[in-house]
C-alpha cells in the first residue's frame, strides 16, 4: 500500500479537478475508480497517479514535465538510456521497468536493454551511449559530480542544448524514482531490500 492516501474518482470529481479526471479516464477507463479497482492498461498498479492527485499543483507540474521530456530534440534512445539507468542506479523497480519498456518500443534489442544494468563491462554500447550512461551515473550516483572527461565525451557528440535536455530528463526521472521508493508507489511498494528478518530464537 502507498504510504499516502489515494484520491478516488469521486473525490476528484467533487474537487472538479478536470486534469486528474482526464488522466483517470485515459489510464483506467472512463468511469472506473482507480482506488477501488487499481491497475492501468499497461499493467502497473496506477497508484502513482492516485497519490499524486492529492495536490493539483504537483500533479499538473508532473504532467507538464512528462510532456516536456517528449518534446526535447535529444534522440529518444539516448533519453531513455538516461532514464533507464537512473531507475537502475536509484534502485527503483518502477522507473527501471517503465523505461526498459520504452526502449523496447523504440526497437532497442533486448540484450542491449538488459546490459544497461552492467553497461560498464558491456560492448553493446557505442561511445556516445557509453558517455550518456556514464553521465547518468554521475548525476544519480555521484550527486552531479561529473568528471571533465565524461563531459567532454558528451560534448564530442551532442550540442549544448541536448546535454541540457539529457541532464534535465535524467534528473527528473531520478526524482520520480526517489519519490516512488519513498512513498512506496507502483512496483516500489515493497519492504526495504536491505532490511534483514529478525534472527530466529
């Protein structure tokens, strides 16, 4: 269960939140209450949407962010490599799964998608893709501490505008990965994997 209350379809209607109602119709089917009957058409529980609907301003900002990342000029495969690696690096099952699926939709071979988790020792990525993955690690795992060599590798292939887009999108999805874990949403609704069971007596 998510750690925060979910917003039912009836509550969204009572608040006259047309944006939330639009996405509920789109993702869950017209008239269906996603709290009483969870599950989106693409197989996720859908509780990201019902929890984020708690605050209209946050919901609206997130939806706008999703649209923005689709409007960038960056190659969508590079964009999805950054997002997928952010999900892996942050340990979010949800972000990792969603963006592996997007890579599949873009025609990326399955062995290459699987190799995002161990890109450092894989020979399936070209120099630009390796630079993107190294940059994603620097953003997520190193908190933005990016070595000059990594940045120069990006600059050899991408204009400044696309590096900014890559930075924004990767950091946006690191935020979603972190929030999904903290609030126990979607596939991140699980006990902390580091916690050990109590010793038997």
